[in-house]
């Protein structure tokens, strides 16, 4: 792929974004329905392409070049395609994120200011091996009126290509070029220099990869990095509940970023909790590593300093025994990735302390970390999970793909009227109201 073709695709997306922003919610929803229908109607073609990707990935796994977690994330099935189509329809069912009046303020009689939501414009995305990520990102971009540049991992190239072509063909009524697929690694570097055409970059990957993107572009970056997630079992926990939560958080789907990687256990309940928990993990094939205090209670391998900050993405778990909720908080804030962390306790004060003091995008009480997900949060889907603190945090849905502009409706006012010794004062009165063109002229 040449530099010219990459630039041409980004330019086409830029042009399409201007028209896409003017489509009605009904038009965008109709296009999303067409995408869902196309996925269901082309199940065989999608799975055939995916099988080719999985065969290559399995070969690379045997050569030690890929992890089992990566292969698991890559594989599609008929039931997963059904879920993907349902996700697209869920995005369509969300309220229109565009044209919402966030604030309305009278500056003076006949002079009204509105803060109104609008699309960001052109979003450049780089994501990992999960082919469903391409559909999620495209669906959310379309619903929010944004053009999108899609760059998936090479390990999912066949799957991504088929899904992209289905999406493109299904959205013929949408401005041409609104979604673009780029496939070569060098395309990413070219995108980094296109600050005049791309409004936001959303990379999903390792911290090192996201840092590389941030260090080599002037385009704003909303990064999705590792999920070093924790479950803390407090001394006041319901231990049956704690066991179920800790098991679900690790075993239900270990290859994803919201799976738990470190289990923290209060020393007062370690002897009552750990033996049964360890047996249940082992029956599920989980490899366990623990600190010295944990290994004094159960027979597990010794954890290293590196384990505490590692995202395994697999059936591997590190366990640490702590002497207080404060020690658990310190451990999470020291080694976590600001993704998702959970406390299991019946003590409301300890739960409150944990949830207020943990510096993560999502903090839960008596719930599995696996709930950190755009669909489960009721966002329809997610573009990614942001571990940063600006613009959007946690699962990024439609709201995270919008910005706003200011609309001022006047009736001939001049700034000179509000300056000088006889200046007319501003009223600056907030009021309930929605902006629409010509609002004042219709009053």
C-alpha cells in the first residue's frame, strides 16, 4: 500500500465526515440495521475467512510466536456472529448522541447561547486481533456521525477484510468513504503525521504501543492499554460470594483486558478462603503464583516482582495476602493499570474507602471485574476502554465519540453595546431549552 493510497483514503474519510455529520438519526440507524443484516446473511463467508486466520495463528502458536490468548480472541463462531449482529442493533437502539443541548444560557434578551453535541470528525483506530472489534468500532463511529480509519492486527487480516467489505457494501446510503480499511504497518506511521485530517487516534494494545503512538503524533490520543485488574477479598467479605466473583473474574474469559490478574486476600480470612479457592482454580486449569504469606497457607509457585504488574491474558493468576484494606489499595495503585478493580466486602466504610481511593477507570463493589464492558454498561458497545483521565474514561461508547460546539442565536446584537462606561450588562441566565435553527426568529 503506497503513501498516496493511504492519504487518499484519509482524505476520502475527511470529506465523508462533513456529510455524515448531517445525516439524521433515522438514516444512521437504517445503515446500522443493514450492517447487522449483512453479518447474519454472510455467516458462512465470515467464518471461512476467520478459519484461515485461525489456522495461521495456530501454526504460529505451535512455533511459539503467538499466545493461546491471542488465538482465543481471534476465533469467531456462529454464536459470536449472532452476538456481534445483536451488538450492532444495540448501538442503533441507543439515544441519538448528536444535536443534544448540553447547556442553554441567555446572555441578554434575544441573545441565547447553546452548547450542542457534534461528531469529533475523523477517528483513526488501531486494534488487536479480535475481529469483532472492527464491527464495534465501525458501528459506534457511524452512530456518532464520525468517519473512521480501521487498522486491525495482521493476524485477523482475512476476517477484517471480509467484515469491512460487508460493512462498506451495506452502507451504500451513507456518504461514500466514511469507513476506510488500512492494512500495512507503515500505514500507522503515515496516519501519525496527518494531524490536518485525523481528529482523534484510538490505539488498543500494550502500554509500550500506546506510548509510541502518543510520542510520535500531534493528534490527540485516547489509548486503550493493558488491564492489570484486581479483586480484593476483605476480612469482612462473604467468602462464598468472594469465591464466585474471583472465579468469574479470571476463568469466564481470561483473554480479555477486564479479566482479573491479581487476587488480594486479607490475612484474617486467608486460611478459610484460599484452600478452597485454589482447588477451584486448579480444576479450571489456572496456573497460580503467590507471595510468601500466601504460600504459607497454600502450595503455589512463588510470584516474582514482575508478576504484580503483568497482564497475563490467560489462565494464570498471582495472589498476594495483605493485612488491611489500606495495603490492598496501595498494592492496586502501585501495580495496577488504572483499568478495573473490585473489592468484596460487607463493610460499607471499607468499600467506600476502596472505591474512592483506587485510581482506576472502573471500581466495583461485590461484582466481577468482567462487568467493565460497553455493552454490559448499556453503552451499546465500546470502541475501547480508556485508562486515561481526559475526554473519556473506562468503556468508551457514543458519548466518548462526540464533542460539542457553541451556537449563538441573536437578534442583531453588537459587542460595542456591552463595552465602555455605558455598557449594557449581560444577564447570563441558565434556562431549559433545546437549540434548533432559527429558534429566536420563530418565537
